[in-house]
């Protein structure tokens, strides 16, 4: 069980890093990015994570 939890944590960390890199790339690429959209995307990502953890 502990091994499974460690694997899940590593997967989650990887997903967060990937998402963070995508958001940073979006912000760098477009000066007109709506911060409301960034916040909405972040909330959607959090919902996906919570759904996966159920």
C-alpha cells in the first residue's frame, strides 16, 4: 500500500509540474492572456485531481 501511495504522489507531482509549465508557457507566449482564464483553468485542474483521487 505504501508503494502505491508513493507512486500516486510521484504521478501527482509530475502532473502539477506539467500543468505549471503549460501555464507559464501560455503566459510567456501571449501578453493578453486573461488572468481570469488562468484562474479558471487552475480551478478545472484542481477539480480533475480531486475527481481522480476519489
